[in-house]
């Protein structure tokens, strides 16, 4: 597991990180991945089979779906940890709503 977005999605996410933050992208495959990640967070993991089916229809394998779930979980864990630990931020902050 790489902990990264599928390589085919990276150019689209890099071109518009603000759009990606809103679970949208011009590339349909990237948009499907972002919508799924948002749904995992929104439902706290209680996604329906239709959500997984949409990823398969977009061309993702079971392994890639598992990776997406792992990335969401890792980022959620990291966010919670950072809320408690309050580490010093030594990089430019991207504000919510960007």
C-alpha cells in the first residue's frame, strides 16, 4: 500500500487542489475517487455497495479501493493525533474553504 492517490489521478489533483478538497475533479476517474473518499469520511465508513460499485465502474480494482480506504483512515488518524498533540506547523497552512 503506497498511501498515495493512484498515479493516474495525481496530475488532476495537483492542477486544482482546491477543487480536489471539494471532492471534485475534471477527470472522471479522479472525481470518482474523491467522491468515494468524501463519502467514507461523511458516513464514518458506512458506505454502500453502490459507492464501491461506482469505483469499479470508474476502473478501480479491489486493491485500489482498499488503498483509498487506508489513505482516508491514515489521514483521519493523523488529523486526530495532531489535534491532541498540537505540533508546531512549519509549512504554509491551507485554510478550509480554499
